[in-house]
C-alpha cells in the first residue's frame, strides 16, 4: 500500500540488549488471487490482538478502533478504554493511500482513512515495546470495509515506531518475507532474521536507491529495463525507480510502460474501461499465452539480477461484472512504478535496513 503522505513517527528510546529474531506467521487473504498476507500484533495493556498487513509501502501503524463504529464493522477494533497504558493525543487527520488491499487501482480518494494519533504499548511475537506512536482509525472509505485485517503496520527502509523500538532492544535491523500461495501455506515474516530453510542457493543483494524525499523511506530499486519472453520492450530506455511494496497486490507503472509490455504478450489485452487503469483479456485466451516478464536490477556484486513475474501471474481472474474477461497483472498509474506481491511471492526477500539493501533468493515455489 502506497500512502500519498505519511507523518514521521519517532521510536521509543530503550536500553540496548540482545534480542532474538521474531517469527510472525502470516495468513493468506485470498481475494481472487494469492496477493495479500496478514499477521497478528497486540496493542494496549492488557494486550488486544489485531491483525495487520505488514506493509513495506508505508511507514506507520494504523489500527481500527471502537471510535470507527459501523464503518469498521468487518474488522477487529482496538478499544482504547480497556488499555491502562493508552495515551490519546486527540489530533485527527486524513491519510490517502495510492493502493489498497484489493487488486483494483486507486480511483480518486477511494482508499482513505481518518485517523487519531495516540501512543500505547505494542507487541509482536510476545516482545513488547512501550510508548509506540500509532494512529487509531476513526473512519474509513467504503473500499476498506470488506478487508479482513484490522490495520496496517508500515515497514519502511528507516526503522520507525514498533520496529525502531525492537531495534533499540537489540533486534538486528532487517526483516524477511516468505510469502506463499494459499495452497502451500506456512507463510511467515521474520523480524530481525532470515529463515535459511525457506530458500535455495544464495541471496543476491541490490542496494536501495536514495529517495529525494527522505521523510518517505520507501524501498526503492533502480530498474535497468524489462523484457517479455526474453525480448526487450519498445518502452524508452531509462532508469525507473520501483517501489517494492508488500502491501500492493499488482505491478503498477505508467500507461506507456504497461502497454509496451502488453504489446509483446497479446494484441487482445486492452484497457478495461469500467475501471480506469486496469486491463483485460478474454479469459479463454489465457491458457494459450506465454508471458514471462523480466525486470532487471544491478546487484551489489555488479552483476545484473533479473526478477521475474511468471506467466502464471498474468491473469488476476475474471472481472465479476464480465466473467468472460480477465484482469491482467499490470495496472496503469502515471508517475508510479510499484512492484507488488505478484513478483514478491516468487522470491524469498530480505529487507536490510541496516545495510540499505534488498535481497532475493529462490523460494523453491
């Protein structure tokens, strides 16, 4: 999930001590396809369990609260009146997100949260951090209403909030994802560590690009170009900066780049006019197509690393409004290059804050 804006939050200052890595089991949210994973944290004293998307495309913690009422009826709601360590800072603001939990692109200000800032004890995997700044969701646009998760835990390329508090306790400054199809299961997030049993071979690291807006610590990788079925596309050569975002389901790029890729796959992939920014192809044609999309990045050792969105990701399933037409994996959004779960689910990924790099390895799936 890419926020249009987000406020900085400082982590608490705690005495330094050793802290082992924390294993967070993740549950697959299956919304027409395997492209979102959710895990548990707790907020408050005594702890109240809430389930969140661990989102590398944002930076803060937002949690549904009892102040949200019927607008958040589908989510578990944190009750601040039941926490002895809760502090209400009573300032409300609006957060707009560029993408949400679904597989449709943003349309205007659809993905919007009204939030109220506060502090409380937050814990993950049984490890608590006191005085974590976070936002209670007090209202939300209807697009969020069907979400099974109660909030969003941002995990940007700079340690903030909960992760900064864990780091201050001695947690190594990195985390890793093993995200799997629903049929495989056992997805996990490792905070402060790497699960070597979940991948084959070595991890290849790519340095993250420096943002011109340091207040927005996205995970940015410089793309050197892309190919389809080993053929370079007709898109003009340039260094694109992709945001790697575990909270976004699809691949997102400007129309010029999206259509250059689609032109190499099938002339029948066309804009789906009922939903701006999406594309469609007759579902009957999917099984006849080969659509391996390679994105190229320069690794730390100087070699070129190809990251692949395989043919199996081309279709996100039939549009409910027209079951004969299938949604394709790339959405168009001007001035945005986002790499979401359609690629990430095919790799074991390491997000190394301390060394400002990302790592990728074959997850064997």
